[in-house]
C-alpha cells in the first residue's frame, strides 16, 4: 500500500492535522464567535434533554450569550 507524503507526515506528527484545523482558521468577529457558542450550547441542551435524569445547568450562560447577540 503506497502512502503519500502527507500521510507519512501526519503519521509522524498526529498533532499536525489538529493544529492545521485550529490555527488555519480565518479571523472571526466576536459576534460570530458568540453565535457559534450559542449554537453549540443549544446543541448541548438538546443532547442533555435526550438523556433521562440529566438536568440542564447551562440556562444562565446561554441566556447571557443570547442577550449579547440579540440585545
């Protein structure tokens, strides 16, 4: 099985791919970052609701973030 140079480098340094995903991002405004945080918090809320016995403890943080985006 032939391996490309990219596969070899990734195999030698498993953090390389992760670092590329993290650091090769474009700069985002704080509003875009806050929207992303609200979206992710909403997904976690849905996931927690699907698990019996799990309580949602993120209401206050989610409410604050939503107010920052939609004053």
